[in-house]
């Protein structure tokens, strides 16, 4: 029985349809293994009818993105032929897990490889917001920079030495914590699943070492607190929780950030969301920015994507305090396109596909590291 992965060529020429071009290197790797690969050529997502048509034609594997609704209609079209859905993303909100399980179709994702890139982006978005980089550049580009003055026309806020609130201390939340240490920040963590005591001990040890060695002037700390304490005491809030709706968890995160929780924050505080759009109530956030309950917000994800033209977040009245990005946090060359499954989304997506189709790990889906819905095969 085969265990682990194998490098020999498959016995069958598998047919694959990708709803997006995931890069030349990834497509080439599949084709070199004898796979017949068709990638949707346009930058926008294909219509669902086209995905159904391709699945119904008898493809073995479907490569998808967060833009593609994958449900019973898709699985029914591929009944008897579709063997795997390989998601090019860490999230899989677009895939109906119950339907996948009912049809016994494994689906995979690309966790881990975008951890550092996403945390890095969250920190940079926070800096853009706090130091008013967007406003400052517009001042120069619009030829309105006519003088140098100690505090006019505006000042930004320092990041170093402030208090960071981390909502969610999974992989990306921990990567964000690691970066905050270098900015001599105090860190308040909220985690619905409970405190990670080892994380606290390890991070505090690093903080203490930096202080004792003279690398930072003041002693800093990390603690787990309630969400109310994190929101009310932090200068910055960075969101790293999964999207969990009512009925899916005892601690749902849908609209976790709402009018009530926004009013809890300091008027000088900033909010950054690189997790899932529906975690934030966008109408409440727009109101909070307009009425200056908080100092600013930076978003890379939205309740509906792309961001609708009539979104309240587009209000010109708040544009100097609201940075809007195009689901861009993982958009770095290595993270998106590397063929190395330990470094790139493309590499991990392709390896996950190969694992299922070529029956690596002895054909045991529950042992395949990138399969999400292992419960359907136990």
C-alpha cells in the first residue's frame, strides 16, 4: 500500500477545470503529469452555469476560488465523475460542506502558506491608516502641500509602544502577534476557544528578553482578556477570526463587530479586518466612522465582494479614515504563485489535487493534510 506522496506519473490522464488561472508553473506541473487542464481565461469568476457544464462533462477535479458557489447543484452535476474540489484559498465559505459530505466529495484548501503574508498586510494596512499615508500622498499629488508645519494640516498616530487587540489567535493571529513584538506593543488577545497559555508564556519571554537587553525602553506584556476588554483598552484592533454564523457555533462571529461593540472602542482607536467580511457590520462601521466613535478602519474583505457601488463605506465623508483594499492580503508573488506547497497557494492547491486523484497516503482521504472535510470519510 502506498503511503505519503509519490512522484511517479499517474496511470490515468485526469481532466481538470480551474475557475481561475492559478499561474503558469502550477498548470505546467499538472500538464507534465499528463493532466488535461482547462483554466477559465477571464479575470472575473465564471458563471455558475459554466461551472456546472464543465463538471457535467466528466471532469475529475475542480479548482475553485472564494468567488465560486459550490453546492449540491455542482456535486449533482459531477455525480460519479467528480472526485475532488481544490480550493485556491484558506477560507471555504463558498463551499457547502454538508453537500460535499453528502456526495462524499473531498475538498481541500491552502491554509498556512498565506499566514505570514496576511499578518504582514494587516500590519501595513494599520500603518497606512494610523500614519495617514493615503491622505499625505494625496496632499502632494494634488499640489496642496504648500508648507511644512509641526502639526498642520494633520498628524498621524504612532504604532510603536501602543496596545494591540488581537481578535482570534489562530495561525494568522499568532503571526500578527509575532510582528507586534517588534513594535514594542502591549498585546491583548481575545479567543473564543480559550487562552493559549503556551503562546502567552513564549511571547512574554521574548518581550522580557527585549526589555532586559535594552532593545525596548519599557516593559510590555501579553494577556488574554474578554472581547469587551480588548475592544475598550486597545489602540488598534486586528481581526483574525473565522466566519461562524448563528447555529454553526456557540460563539458565532457574524457581525461580531457591530454598533454595540464599536461603541466600546476608544475614539482614538483603529480597526483592521483581513479575516472575513461578514464579521463586520459595514453599516454600523460607516456610522461609527462618520460620527467619529473610532478614528479609522482598514478593510480587505467585505460582506459582499466586490464591494457594491452603493456601499456606505464609499461615502466621501469618511474616505480619509477608511482604507478599502481588494481582498489583497495574500497577494504577494511567493504566497500566491510558488509551486512549493510549503510556501505557495498554487503549489499547495495543486498538491492537494494530486493527493486525492493519485490516491497518495494510501488513498486514505483522512490522512491527506490539505483535505478539509475528513469527517465524511471516517
